């Protein structure tokens, strides 16, 4: 995976963890010394600012940049403690239709030289917000949960991504909210089934964890805490995006779940 600088985080179904993953990957890249900009592409329903604990620091939004009212550098919010991390916030009063593919591409092109990585958090679904976010990206990370409905919606998005400039070679997936016991009766798919259905590389597996949930709700994503095991999972994902060959089993070891055992079995067979 080379030259993957602008990454869109997307999904079919809502609530699978796009914003959470965006914030934590941003923190993990920043911890590695990379200068990162997170763009909240979820106009109208924005919450990346809250997850990062930056909601009180917003002066301007991406809409002000698009309209030419301010330059991008004036709208960027630098994180309070993680100084490599910046947010380009969305506006709550704007609607997704107020922005075009050209607008998003222009903003991203403008800030690209100033950052090592740009991560765009997109809204759920396949409407204009999705199209805008994807148009500006060179890599897509599809987030899904191990539920039949989420995987089925992810598969539909994959079909759409295949017909964009990204193709399938530039799309990866993260399995989020993985539980210790996943079984069909509870509407859950096994990891290997998800891999088979989506047939694109999995670049990470994130357990369903109270600490991830609490971190996001406190405005301090878990990946801000360097010593935490969950931090290592997000760091592994960022390293894979950077082109390092780190087996996904590493994440399972860290998660120490039953799923880990299942997956090891799969990789050994
Ligand atoms: N790995 C995880 N473990 C526990 N809770 C999680 C995990 N990932 C996300 N969550 C929680 O799930 C909820 C939805 O997450 P999030 O807002 O990131 O999803 P989303 O895909 O961005 O949603 P939307 O489609 O509405 O934008 C949040 O309460 C979040 O804290
Ligand atoms: Mg979101």
C-alpha cells in the first residue's frame, strides 16, 4: 500500500463506528509523528468534533472554506494535546447537498501539501456526502460490524466503490465491534464469513470494547493513550495503511478473544 495519503472512512449501514475509527486512526497516525488532518464529511450530523473533544474550539467550518469566507488554515482546529492532529470541522446547519464533489476535491487538494495523511469521515449510506468524500480520496476503508445487515450493506457499497476511480485495489475493510461470541443465532457472522463475502483485504479488527465507547464519549479516543492494548490495534492498522506487513492475527492477540482463536485456525489452515 503506497501513496495512500487521503483515506475515506465509509460504510453502508449507519452506526458501525466510522467516526470512532476516524478519530482513533487519526490519533494513532499522530502518535507515530505523522501530521494528520481529519475532515468531518458528515455535514449536518457532524460529531467528529465531539469525539475529539474539540467542539468548543470551532470557529469556522469546511463550508466557510468552500464559500471562500476563510482560508483552510483558519478553519483547521489543532488538537489540544496531540499537536500533530488537526480537524477540519463540518457545519451543523449545512446539509450534505450544499457541497459538491468539486468543492470537497478543491479543499482536499488545497490542504494536501500540509499533511502526511488526510482522513475523511463520511456519512452512512450512498448519497451525496458519500460521493463527495470518496471523490477526494485515494484509498477507502470500509467499516462494518459482524452482523448480516451491516455486511450486506457494506457489500453494496463495495459494488459502488468498484465503479469509482478507486476500483477494488484501493479498498480495505475493518471489522469493528467484534464480540467474543459471534454466532448466527444472534445475527452475527464469523470473521472468515465476512472476509469471504467482501473479498477485499481486512486491515484491522477492533473488539467491541467499553473503553472504546467511553473514550469517544469523553472526547478522548482510546488511541490517545499510548500504553493501551487498543491503541496498539489502531497503530497496527495505520502501519498497514503505511505499507507495513503486519499480520491481522496481531490484532486478535491483542484483543484476546475467542474470535482470535477462530482466526488463527483459519490462517493456519
Ligand atoms: N469498537 C467499539 N466498541 C464499542 N463501542 C463502539 C466501537 N466502535 C464504535 N462504538 C460506539 O458505537 C456508536 C456508533 O459509533 P460511531 O458514531 O463511530 O458510528 P458511525 O458509523 O460514525 O455512525 P454514523 O453512521 O451515524 O455516522 C458510538 O456510541 C460509539 O462510541
Ligand atoms: Mg459518524
